[in-house]
């Protein structure tokens, strides 16, 4: 009988960790094949958690559409959407987030951690996996990992942190707390499998040059020597490539409704 493997990918956590890093093109990742590298011969399911880009930059919308289409149609991932909400910024809390234009709001991703935690625990209770891989460095997921290990005493849960990320003590303690059943380690880039660079041609689309296999890191906008264009009064987006750039649009639909709407599937963040 094949080992049942389920991967839980915090898409935005992985993306944020990759910005400005040499392994940035690894974001064009086929997570189904990657998890299969960790457990050869297994039956793999993928749950991919993200939120939709709501800004007005058409190129970013198209890049996200391409990525989620590949995730859904090729990696056969279930995509679970969070939402985007406005949050006030106080300079003493996030001084690096202050816009030069004096903007006092920021758009932040919500629901993703809870969505991952709930699905991980539900799947553990329902016996849907023998081994789970959680791709995130967010310590908010630690209680859910502990709960899943308690409710599925024969299962294993492995945390895969983005390369170069700092491993929190809570992750480092998983191995000693559950010998042989849990551990935390950084993703092995040698095991990471990408979609092919010519995949977008199948859909009449184009792969962005900075996503290609040997593109190396993509410089942040502030590293290019150009100042980002800021519009007074508009909040900064959490997923913009430079702090302070942003659009005012925000998700208004509940995460459950977005995840279930057929028109949304494969076209989003």
C-alpha cells in the first residue's frame, strides 16, 4: 500500500522568503513532484494556501493567474484562499512600512494560518495522510502541528522551512518532542522540482523572464536605484515587491466563498 502524503504550502510565506534570494526562480515550483521527491512512490495530495492580488497592476495579475493555473491543472493542487484586509500602521510598530507619502494603512493577508491549521487538523483526524509536509516558517502553525500529531498517533508531520529562513526554537523542538514522528528542516533545493519553462506555451501564455530556471535572484525595486511610485492616501500592499508600493483594492469576499467559486479557480494570486 502506498504511503499517503499531503503537503500544506503557505504560498505567501514561501514567496516572501524568496524575494531577493538566488533561489527566487524556485517559486515556479511543482509541489506535487517536490513532495514526491521527499517520499518516493507515495500518493501525494497538495493543499496550496494563498490570497489573491487585488491591485491594478495587470502584469502581476497575469503572473498570478499563470502560477495558480499551473498549480491547479498540472500539480493538481487544491487552492485555499485567504483574504486581504486594511490595517492601520503606527510608525513605532512598523517603521520600515511607512510610505514617504504619509500613508497610514497597509493591506495584510488574513486567514491563511488558520486555514492551514484547520485543514491539517481535520485531515489528521480523518486519517487522510500517513505523512504531512508543512511548508512555512510561521510559528503560528506550531499548535496545529502538535494537535495533528496527537490526533493521528501513527502519522508523521515534517515542517519544511524556506531556504535561508531562521528556524524558531518551537520548530527546532519538534524532533525531540516527537522522535521519529516529527522534525523541522529547511527545504532541500536539490529536491525541489519546477514546472517546465515552456509550460505556459500550452495556454498561449509567457513565462516571466525572472521565473526562468537560471534567472538567479530578482532584485528588489529599492535595489535597482529607482524609487517606487507612491500614490498619496493609498495603503501599501503586503505582497508588493518594494515596501511602500501598493494599491487600494482589497478582498471583500469570505475565504470559503472564494475557494468554492468555480470562476475563481486557477486564475488568482
